[in-house]
């Protein structure tokens, strides 16, 4: 890391820190008012890498597009088989089935846009059963 001031603590340089580093970890807690000051927890056990941890409503995501991706990752075998079949057909028969391939790709993109919009407005509760909440967040 070429930036920052040099750290002269022997314990820190033994752990691989040559320069000062500051780490922040912010958790989602929607019950905290946006104007309230967060309760900071400072871990300075590593002299050249202090870590500040707190929970606040500012740590909550404004948009979560990952619910659909999390659902698909739990069903990766089915997704993989569909993609392999699509790749095989498009590789060997792509020019013969061009209208069908274009319709499939257009439909897939439309579906992706629809699901992103549905995730934005919070209608994907059925696919959120694998979701693990962060500190202070309820599912």
C-alpha cells in the first residue's frame, strides 16, 4: 500500500501492516433515527489498524437486488443445466433458431428487469427465506 503514513509499531509490521489503516464496519439498524449519533465500538488492539464498528439506519441498503441472486445461487444446479442447454443450442443451432434465440434473450432481459423492479418495491418476500439479517435488521 503506497499511501498513508508509515506505521512504526513492531507488532503491526509483524502482521503485515506497513502503513496506518482505518477500518469501518457499519451494520443496518432501521430502528435508529437518522439524526441520532451511533454507539461507536472502537477496537484498537492492532495499533496501526484501528477498527470502528457501529449500527445505524444509514447502514441499511437503499436497494437490494441480491435477493433474486441469492435464490438462484441456492438453486444453482437447475440454473447451470438451463445455461448449458442454452449454450449448446445457441452454439450448434444458433443461426437456424435465431428468432427463437433472440426471443429467449429478450424475454430473459425483460424478466431480469421485472424482477429488479419487483425487488425494488419489496414484492419478493417468497424468495427471501434464505436471507440472513444483519445486526438489528429483521426479516
